C-alpha cells in the first residue's frame, strides 16, 4: 500500500518537474525572441511579458 502511494507521488512529482522544465524553456525562448525582434526589427511581440509571467507562475507552482 505504501509502495503504491510512493509510486504515485513519484510520478506526479516527475510530471511536475517535466512541466516546470518545459515552462522554463518557453520563458527563455520568449525572452530571446523579444530581444531579437527589438534589436533587429525594432518591434515587439506584445505578449512576451504577459506569457512569461504566466509561465513563471506555473513553474513556481509546479516546483
């Protein structure tokens, strides 16, 4: 019983770690895209700050 519960907790923890790493990669890509667009084309994505904030909140929540 305890081993089964430990296995479930481990799977949930691994899923949270995977999603956190995906959100961290997305934040990095969005910020990189924003820097590139501002320096080369003198324009912005208009969503990078908002989405980066949402992804960061999800990253912190998932651990």
